[in-house]
C-alpha cells in the first residue's frame, strides 16, 4: 500500500473477532495532508500459502464486525461517523470523555445498532450552559425515520450533568442510528453517554405470582429480592402464605424467577405462615431471618435458616426458633414478626422486629443467637415491618405506620443504632388496594431503591386483595441533610427516566 495524501504511512495489524485488520494513516480528512494524518482500517486477507493479499485503501474501510447493543450504556464518543463535534475530558462521576462543541445540525452516526424486538425509551447524560437543544433519533440517514426526540434544557453549566429521556417508537431490528442535534445558535450542550431501554411493564414488577413483603439483597453484580408468596382464595383465610420466593436481576429490567427457596415447614418447629423475612450475607453464608407460626407454644416466632448460596438450599440453622413469645411478653401472641438485620461497619449484626413494639437486639458473631438484652426502640406511629439500613454515618429505621385507615411507610433516623431515634414522618403513603405495606431499601449500581407492595395485580382472573399482593419498586433519593425525599407510588415505577 502506498501513502495516501500523506508524507508517511505506518502499519498496525491485529486479529479481532475472527478477522485480521490492517490499521494505517492517510491525509484524506478535510484540511489533512503531509503530516496532518488520520487513522484508517481495512480488512487484511491471506493467500493459501500464508502470504498477505494486497490491500486497497478504501473510503468505506473495513465492514462492521458484529452489532452494537443499545441497551447497554454507550459512550457518546462511540462514533461510526460524525459531523461538527469534538471530544474533551469529562468531569462527570465516571470520568472519561464527553462530546462538546455541538451546534445545530451536527450529528453522530452509529452503525449496525441492534434494537432486537424493539425499544421503548432513550436516555442520555447531558450538560448545558445555554438554552440547550434537542437530540433527534433517526434511522438510516440524517433525515431518516424519526423514532424519538429528546429535549435538553439548561443544567446550570457545561459540566453540570443530568439525565434526560424520551419515549421511542419504531425502533426494532438492526439499523444505522443517527443522533442529530438541533437548536439555536452557538454551542447547544455537552453529551456524555446514551442508551435505550426495552419495553417494560412497570409496577408491579413480578407478574407470575402474588408477592408480598419484599426484602432486597445485593450480592456482587446481582440484586436478589425475597418475597412471600400470597395465595389467599376468596372466602378463605385472610392470609395464606406457604413459601418464600426469590427473584434476581443484574439490570433492574430483566428478572429471573428462582421459585420457592424456603418454606415454614423446613423448620421442624414451625407449622406454616411465611410472613415477612430478610436475607443477609456474612462471611460467604446467607442467613434467612423469617417469620413463621410456631407449633408449641402456639405463637408467631422468628427463625433463621442458612445457605451457601443466595438461592439456597436453605436449612434450619438452629433446630429451634430464635425468638418466641416468651422472649418479648405482651398482650399479643403475634408480636414477634417481620425481622430485619443490619450488619454494621464493624461487623456487628443487629436484629430488629415486632408488631406494635419495635424490638432491637445484637446478634452473636455466629448470627444465630441473641447477644445481650432485647431493647424497645419503638418510633412514632409504629405498627410493624421494620427495615434497617445505613447511609454514610446515619442509621435509618423505616417501617409500616398508620394513616387514613391503612398502613403507610414512615421512618426515623439516629446517629447510633440504639438511638435515640428522630421521627422523620411519612416516606410514602397508603398502598393501593392493600391494607398493609412493607418497605425494603437497598442501593444497587449507584442508585437507591424503595421496594414495597400493593394489591393491583390481576393474575389468572384473580384480582388483587390484601391477601393477594404484588411487589413494586421506586427510585429513592436523599436530601443534603441525609433525610429521604418523599416517594410517590407510581404505575410506571422505574421504567420512566434513566
């Protein structure tokens, strides 16, 4: 190969995805030539005797080797071809590069984007010190089929990053994608990354069974959610919960159902009723703290099972209940329900539980024995369903309270887990069509989430009810002082926005 409008030429050869490629430079870009060079690539092929076939430089370059997955985050500087833009170092939380100097009519072309069965939403990370502009999403060409338009507003600075999103229609199969930038005069905005989202059904998130009392757990890159399986029939008992189910995800969009991972009858002391529970991990083992009906004495009890994997098999870790009614005497025979466990930064595990009274106790290092006294930390308007979590140096006790004739979710905070606890009021209101509600709070992939249940799902002709509930999820955000922002329960859930 001879130099192409350049004083020099320089080879680089590599195998990639079963093909061999020759990289070189030429001077064919506008303004190029001489020592103003640009990198090019063509496919390299071989004769039967192993010699290299002569390469003819082409403007088209090497054919695309594979397709691009638009459902994973794509850096904005991922470019098949572009017009008018430049790149610079980015100050956003993950660093890297961003696109800048975007003017009206500039565009990015990304070749061979595989939308599969179809996309429903587009999201982008942008920043603007001007009036902003729009990102037109087009297929095939700069003026091709318009599948969506994303509006970018002033964010307060050209490195003040925000997420924007828009609905998408007509994106399916493999296409060349053009991101066409529109707006007024001057620089419009900076652009960090983008991705599409497949069609999702929003809340409730699990639709193969009635589910209640969500308990999330993060293990590596996977989020597990443990739930009770609601099976109440019309005219039957108010609650009929015979097993705990498990679901998992790596992206909060696609869920794997693992089926039943534990039943009350797996405890020889229990007779039934798989009420609210939680799983935590310590030293490579998974401890399942459960509520179940005790046989003799006849009362609700807290049990603990253990497994080597988050999906089990779980086995009774003690052979006896961890907490029974005689450990927390009061007028109720069912105050020992709804366990939650927090493993603190120093490795000490704390167990909280209770109906009417909120109890707290330290767990032994073996995770299956109480270590010390059982304390009463009951916060204002407490009913049941506590959930402990910690963010920075602040402890959070989130629980089911009571308002307007049914349960709502309230919370309190403390600088020490033993208190004193400060009431912070309502986090979210009553669940739709359900007397009960139950919180589960977790951080996953840099985003906090609130899991809860309502009773809006209709399954196989059965409508939701207090004994046929369904798990939902919303994004959770914090104020600068550490308090949690009120959460609105929505039908869209986390399918809206990015």
